[in-house]
C-alpha cells in the first residue's frame, strides 16, 4: 500500500481518509508550500500554473480549521466563474461528507429569494462568485463578519472580469485581522493596490513550472496559406477525430460564427462563452459532461474559469492576444497524467508570437494537411535562416569581388555600390536557376 505523505500535516482522520479516496498520496509543490502557511494562520499569495493542485492546497487546511460546533461562517472562497465555484464546492463536499461541516455554494443564475430563506442557518464554508456573495451580504442574509479567512481564486481573471470591487466590498465586512489567500497564475500591476490594502507582509509561494507547458502535450502549428480558415478547421477536426476537442477563439462573436459553421457541416458542436445565459451555461456543461458533444468552441473563459474532463485535443483557431493564455488553453488537455495535442492554425502575422513562444520553451511540430493527409514541414525558422544565410553568402561574395580603388575619386562609393548590386543580382539569378 502506498504511504500517504499528507499525514505529515497532522490533519484530522476524516481529511486523511478523503485524501486517500481522491487518490492523493504525495503533496504537490504548491501544496507543500501553502498548507503549512495556512495552518499557521498566515496570509499568503500562491502563484502557480493550472493543474498544480492549488485548489486542495487551500481546501484541506481550511476544512481542518473549521469548528463544526460553531454555527457561523468561518471561511469565504471566491471564484470568478459559476462553473469554477461549483467545481470547488464539489471538492469541499467530497472531503466533508459524513461530517457536520456545512458548506454552501452561492452563484448568479439561481433563485436569490430561496437562498435567503435557507440562510436562517449560516454555513461554515461559503463558496461562490463575488457578485452573488456580495448581494447576500448587502441583503443582511449572509454574515461574513465572523469569517476570519478569505480565498480569492484565479485573482488575475477576477480582475479581468471586473469582480475585484465585489471582493473588496466582501473583505471590508470581514474582521480586521483577516487571513487572506490569493491564488493567481500571474500577479498584474493593477492587482497590487488591492493586495496591499488587505495583506500585510504576506508569505509568497511561487511554483516555477518545470516547463512552460506540460511535457505530455504535443504542440503542432499548421499554416493557413490561402485557404478558407473554417474549412481548414473542419478538415483538421475530422482528421484528428478527438475524444473531446476544444476550439479556442478570441471573441464571443467569432466563437458563435465558427460553431454555427461547423454545425452546418454536420459536426456535434457545443459552445462556451460569456454571452450564454446561466441556464444555457448550466445545460451546456451538463451536455459536455454527458459527452453529447465531440467538439466545443470556446473563448478563454474555458481556458481558466472552467474545468472540463477528458479533453484530448486543443485547436487554436486564433492565437490569443495575451500569450499566457496559450499555456492556459493547452493546459486544458493532458491532465491527470494523460497526453494531449494542441494545434494552432497560423498566418504570417502570427509568426512573431510563435517565435516568442518558442523562446519561452515551447517546441512546435510544423505540419500541413491536404486531402486528409498530414505532411511534415521544415521548422518555422529554418526557411528564414536559409534565406538569411543565402543573403549573407551573396553579400560576402560581392564585397570580395569589388575592391576599393587605390586612388579614390569623387563618387567612388556610388560606383562600388553599383558594381556590388550587379554582382548580387547575377548571383541570385544563378542560385534561382540551380534550384
């Protein structure tokens, strides 16, 4: 039997049993760093990429600290999307089953009045989206002034989606000596004033990824050339035949346009973006989990705010404007030890972004697809390097053949340049002929 290394933290027996049921035996790096800090009551900032086990790095110590005998809110966990809040809540339920610890999830798109009626008894742990939690606090239905711990998950996404003001209002109602835990893939400058307001000398746990992208993800780039992009996307999807594939676009409008086009071609396609109503999103997530769709077209909401199991392929219909999101997108596949493939359809205008990703350590395979057949292409930079070396070679030859005259006369530089240009033209013609 495997040795459970979570025993080192001294958790109660029900937590250790839940950890084993979840199949966890060795804490991840972020868990090793964050759990002791949280147990000591310290405020902390955890920075790590997706899939590093950060959710359990705060859930386990929070649940350990809950006093089930006290009918008060003791911890508030905020997430930027309803789906992520639901996922965190489900993990809380898995750990606290067969205990007297009460947790509740409060998100938009649910009956607020019914929620208020049920709040005659306050839960120990609150999970939810900042807007709904703040509404319940303002209505004096949810009492967060007793909670000594606040979690802000995916803080940079929270900032992007405009929810930091709600979080600020919730935090303002909580005790002055508040233990705040912030988790974020990046710490943007605009987030720092908020952190400074509530966190005095926080501990900082930064987990550097071994690689920018997981080892078991293959990255493939495919040139668009002069072809129709949606037709090409269709050809790729049909050829790879994924277990579950997510196609990423940069805007909601483009997501709808691409989804409609693929549906018209006969594919079973779901969609996820911010314009779906709460009911539509809930229904869509249920259908995705039931594997009603083989393909999903999504915006970056699905790259960070939603966890979808079983994704075998990622296809970037467009490269994200923020290249950090390339990592978040590709990180939707190859989870829990599985492998995955991330395809990107690119145009010449994308080559600079692809070069930057390569410099950050992502290695791309370069392929093309024609009539359902894949072919290998030379590396993206090889063509440029070859062209550059040819130019350098011709320049050197021209310089060696045109010497500076011993006695110079006015206009000699112009004459030298003219001779060199003539030689370069001749050499280029010869090279092209030889090709």
